[in-house]
C-alpha cells in the first residue's frame, strides 16, 4: 500500500511538471507569436494618426494591407484556440453544405502565393469526378490553410507544394506535399498533440506553438475523417 502511494505521488508529480512545462512553453510561444502582429498594427495606426502615411497613397495602401494581414493572422489564431476549446467541451458545431473544393484550393493558392516573401510554386492536381462534397467551408478552409502554412514555414527559400484532391469511393483525400525538411519518425507520433511545437520552439527557426495541427486534426475528425 505504501509503495503504491509513493508511485502514485511520483506519477502525479511528473504529470504536474509536464503540465507546468507545457503551460510555460505555450505562454512563451503565444506571447512571441502575438508580439509581432500587435507591434505591426500599432506601428501602422501610430504612423497613420501622425499623418505620415497621408502621402503618397501607395505607401498608405501598402501599410494598410500589412496591418490588415496581421490583424487577420491574430483573428485566425484566436479562432483556432476557440475551436479547440469547443471541441474539448463538445460544443463545436459543424455546418455541412455542398462545397466547391477546387475553388477553395485555388483560393488558398492565390492567398499564399502573394502573402509571403518565399519563392513558392504550387501544383494543384484534382481528380474529383464531379463528386458532391459536403463539409463546413470555413473550418475545412482553415484546416487546409494550416497545412499549407506549415509546408511553407518548414521549407527553405524555394518551396514546391503539391496539392492533390482525389475521390475514392465515398471519401475525398486531400494531400499537401512539400519538398523540404520532413518530419522524423519520433515526431510523427506526437505532432498532432497540442503544444508539441511549443516544446521545441527553436526547431528550424520557425515560429509557432503547437495548436495548428491539433486544430486540423480536430476539424477533420469532426467531419468523420482522419489525418496522417
């Protein structure tokens, strides 16, 4: 009985330490990821209030676009956190409707082609056979967007991304394939765990704190699918 109690206390202590580490990593990464966009938005508003951006119009438009992009990044971050919280409480509502998957994929390609400084080449391959695809367009778009963002983030200066969508039976398979670092066998076992990225925040010098793939997994599974 005494040995059992000691083992229980040791396990509880280890769990507490792990939770504390995850919390610290999450808070550090969250602060780090929010600091840049908030700083950018502050700069845009400050310069605009001082009249610095009044002329020429091209400069004002450029700064406004940068500020809006950073604001959308913050909004996407908050939405991911809220979605995961809703999944935990089983309150996430998926509103399925018939979607045009080619339009969603091509829209994401256009978005990422102009929103990054890297040299990106996309190859979209579709074999949907006029199938009707039913999904929540917002959540599915955000999930695929996360995968593309990761493909860019964990690649070098030149990125080649293949996006494939294939219908087999009553399922649609969506593949996002990149050309660089890859994922080790050990990491493949845990990349869909929440905050996993936070534990290795400096890996490949890429920012993030490990909720993106957990978000994707939650969304895909809520549709009755799976991700590997």
